[in-house]
């Protein structure tokens, strides 16, 4: 039996490495923080499950039963539907095969809402709905910062897409927007401005649709940074965010969280030392940590991850400076006067991730702990695939 999945392993120190740890206390604190923030303006929080991909995490989000969620793959939609979730937004652009597959969920009674930004996609979705004998529902994607897809609020195609939805027998759910450029910001004032721009563009698009005679019931905005820095949500009906559940070093660099808020880490074991180079080798490479280098463009580059001791306390300036498939090299970051810790072969460390979504996706399950405790309280499987 794989020791990592064995019920006989009850402590972090006994785990085979590399392994993914999830601090339940930090998770709960992060969930409560954003929920409280959204309660004041009365905006619906629609959590994005692409980060966690776990029904056990979803049940921490919704203690009294399933609520509205966002997903990034149809495999996620099918997985959460099997666990009782009925109100699902698929926040990725539409293709013919995804339209057909999603309509199977729609036919099964799942209120799945699709995302598109062209008349061609509207026609595809309408055709898929007719073939399945259901009425599809879709958001029109709006672009507020040039980060990804979508139409601007003033693009004449916006009204054309809405008309194509009506002609194809598709219900217009509303508009959906994502301020992806907020991930590249640092200053609080800039994040507040990004959140306001996201809101203003979303509301302008909704008003343009309504002025043209189209209902636009949902105005959906969201990114983890803007969700935490928005000061005015007038005209917004819901916010989407995902990485806020776990946070990561990119969000720390943006200024949304501290390292004490980061809820997941990768457990690794020391497998060698190179004192002449100032290196410590561990058995967690990019297969365990991911290749994400999202902090490289930030003022503080965290390499492939920031290193903590077994209890979760950060070692000053100790980062994963290099990663190959199954090897990680720990060293003190350039320019620091911190001392390399004296770690013997077999000693274990915890590595905080650059990008929680990417790191978690390298693993099959979460080993759940609380605070600095060494006790594994539960093992929560993750779903994978598309």
C-alpha cells in the first residue's frame, strides 16, 4: 500500500515525500475573511473551485449545503454536480464540444451557465440546446483590461451577441468580467483603482445591454485581488474568486495576504547538501511544486517557493532557487545576510507555493493539518482532468 494513502500514517513527519499539506485553520480564516467582506454590500460570493478542486473544501465554504460556484473545466462541473451542486458557472470560453457536453448537465437539471463573446458561439450553444431539448443560459464575457478574452463595454458586437443569443433560444444570464491585470499590481491604491475599473466597465456593459432591450440580471465580477480591494460594488450582483481559499506567494507579492495566510504547502525531505555552493537538496522538484514562476516579475522573487520548517515557520530568505523534475535546490536568496539552516539528510521542510492552483494540481490529495500540529486530521482527495 502507498504509505501516503495509508491510514496508518497519522503524522506529518511520517509522510512519504513530497506530499501536499493543507492547514484547515488558515483555510477557514481565509474563507471567513472574504465572506464577511461580501456580506456588508450584500453581493453574492460565487467561489471559483478551480483552485481547490475538492468537495471537502467546498463543504468548508458551504457548511449548510451546496451554493453557487464557478468552475474552469467541465470535469469540475460534473464532479461538483455529482456532489449536489446545482448552480454552476463555467467561466471559460465556449467551443462546440463543450456546449454539447454542458447541455447534458443542463438536461440533468443543473443550472450551468456558459461563457461566450461572439455570435458564432451563441449559435453553437443554441444548436446544442435544441439538440438536447433544453434552454441554455450564457454570460457574455466583458474585457476591462486587455488581460484575456471578451468584448469591451462599447463594442457594437456586444449587442450583436445578445441578439444572437435571443435568436438561438439562449437565455442571457448577464455579463461576466475578470480583472486579470490586477495580479500584476502591487500598491493598494492601484488595486482599488483596478477594482473600480472592473466594476465600472461591468456596469457600463450591463447598462448598454439593458438600453438595447435585453435583460441583464447578473453582473458578475471577480479576481482575488479586486475582491479584497473593491471599495464600491454598486451595480454588481456577484463576485467570483478562487485562490483566496489558499492564497500563495503571488498573492503575497501583490499585497493581498501575508505568508501566514497561505494554507497549502509541499512537504519535502532533505536528500543532499552542497555546503561549498550554499545548497540544500530536497526531493520536491517541479513535479511537486509546479514550474510556475509567478513571483519572478515581483520585487521579491521567491524562486520556486519559500521554505518553512516542519511547523510552518518561515526560514529567513530560504527559497527553492532551482527545480528539476524531482529535485529542488534550496539556498539563501541573493543579497541576503541570512544563514543557511543546518538541515541533516532526512530532515523535512514545508515549501509555500508561488501559485496555489498550479501546485495543488500536481497532487492527488490534501493531507489536512491544523496550525503547527504534526497530526494529520484527514485526507481530502482532489479531482483532476478536463
